[in-house]
């Protein structure tokens, strides 16, 4: 294609109709079964009819042969069990020596002869002038008689016209076509009625977008897979709406959190530039550094939450929870004294960096709000490894012990932004604990004590 040439249009592919495909498939399958049934029925009817009429002719021929062999052959030969056409034909001359009334004076109706080792022959003759008006089943016996010598005794029974002219096959084929047509029509209607709720669901889904996440698809009262599909779609839309609301709230909260240190940093720099002679530069730089560190903590927490939200599984290894807590305590410079009771051999399977961040967040939270001391305990309890961090600060009201783990949550002035937190530490800690199959919660404290008690439970590592 040369530059400037028009781009050929691509015709959109027409969607295939499930209704049409289902109806066609059902029609083909059932039509094949009906065709097979018609063929089997036709063959069976022909076989049974042939057997019946041949046996009827054979019975009449045997009775006539017995009479001829005894020398008591009347002329004309009387009808036998409804068989009107009977002939006795001489083997030597080929002449009719006796016949039933309709065949008197007429030539032999057939020249069929049995094989060298047989005395009976079965066959079929069809119209031949006025001799045989219709197709007939013929049975013949080759016998010896005292009066006529060797003769052939023939008896013929007319075939029903329904078996001889294809009318039975035509009737069965027409009935099959009618049944198949009614079936296809009924299948088309039934599939259309079954898929009508799907069309309504599709139409409603097409109208749902980022600005209309509160809409839901209609739920048909059918009690089948389509109703379950609609319920599942609505539950999925509920989760999407909650996720979108959380994201919007998260963006708003993150923007608000970032704006405060950025505003303080910019204000201090502007004051220093506006009046450099009257500015305590070292103090200003320390304040700027504090704002930058707070920004760094917020950004690091946001990145950690983003990693947790992706659901990516991190590498894990057996870790001694007591040793990890001791290492984290040794690396800190606490504001208040810390009492540690760390049991040895309390092993969990976890990601070292993530679990260390959980411990750091819990210790930082306790140190931030404690009045005089912090207590850290590690122990095994049942099948769990338990890490407990307590402080003697203002505590967490029972009604807020779940809300404190929500992102950007601060409860009151005692646990406020002025204390230096970003409102993300406990949220990150709980999500990390959940990812490791554990649980982080704010537990009760004795009535005669104050403060907060955060308890982390993780499954103990399997013993080797």
C-alpha cells in the first residue's frame, strides 16, 4: 500500500446466533434420528408384510399340492383362505391343467422353478396385461401326482397397494417432515424464550460504565443457570463498585496526605528565599528534611499497598519470629522503653521483608502513642505463632477496632496526623498478615489498664 492510499474497510463479523445454532443442531440430530426410524420402520413393515403374504400363498399352495397328490384336484380350484389365484402347471407340457376360477383358460402366471435340491420357490410377479392385475407374492411347489405326473402348484396373493407403490414411505416421510418442522419451530420458540433474559442482561450490561456502576442487571425468576448468572454478575458489579469507590477514596486520601507535607515544605522554602537574612537555615533544613521523610514514608507505604493489591506471591522461607522481632527492636531508637519477652523456636513461613515491615509498623505505632512503655511478646499458642505489641497510650475504642485498619484512618486527636503517622501502617500490616494466612487484630486490654493491644497471629511452620 502506497502512502496516501485509502485504508480498506473491514466488514465487521456478524455474530452468530446461539438461538439459530441450537435450533439447527437439535433439528439435525433429531431429524437424523427420525430418518433412521423411518428407514427401520419401512424395512420392518416390508419384511413383515412379505413374510405374511408369502406364508399365506405357501399355505394355499401346500393344500392344493396335497389335494393334487391324492388325485382329488377339482377344476376350478376353490379359493383357500382368501387366496383367489391358484394354478397347477404340467412340467412336461407347460400347460395349465387346473386353476382357480379367475385364472381358467389363462396361461401360467409365472415360470419360476425351484432349484435342483428344492421343491419350493418364492417370488414376485407384477402386472402383465390382464393376467395379473397387481404385483403379487407367489409361492410354488414341484410335486408328482398320479393323474398329471410332475406339476408345479402356484398360489399368488396380491400385495397391498400401500406396500407396492411407495405410499408407505411417502406417508412416513411426510409425517417425519411435519414432526421435524414442528420440532424446529418449538425449539426456536423455546430457545428464544430461554435466551430472552440473556438479551435483557446484555442490554443492561451495555449501559453500565464507570459513571453508572450502581446499575444492576435484571434477575429472571427462572431458578436455572441464567438466574445464577445474573446473580453472579450483580455480585461482581457490587465488588467492582466497592473497588471503584475504594480507589476514588484512596486517591482522594493519598492526595490529601501528600498535599500536607508538600505544602509545609514549599512554605518553608519560600520563607527562606523571601527573607534569607532572618532565616535560621539549619532549623529550616531540619524541618524540610522532616517533611521529605514523611513524604518518603507515605510513598513507600503507597508502593507497598500497590504491591499487595496486585496479589503477587513473594518468596517465603522459615523464619524465627522471636529472632526477627529482636533484630527489629535492635535497629530502632524507641522514644519510650520497650520490654521484650521473645520465645525462641517460634517459626513461621513468611517473606522476610514483608514480615519485617509488619513488625516495624506495629512497633512504630506503639512507640508513637505510648506514654511510658511498650511491651512486645512472642509465643506459640496452639497452632499459631503470636506476636503481641502493647502500649500504655490512649488506646483504641472497641467500636473502632476494625476501622483502625482501614487505609488513611485516624480516630481522634490523640492518634492524629500530628503524631507523625500516615494512616497506612496498620492497613499494610493487616493485609500482609492476611496474605500469609494469618490475622492481625486489636484485642481487649484488662479493665484496670489502658492502652492498645495489637495481636498478630500466623500459622506455625510445619515441623520436619
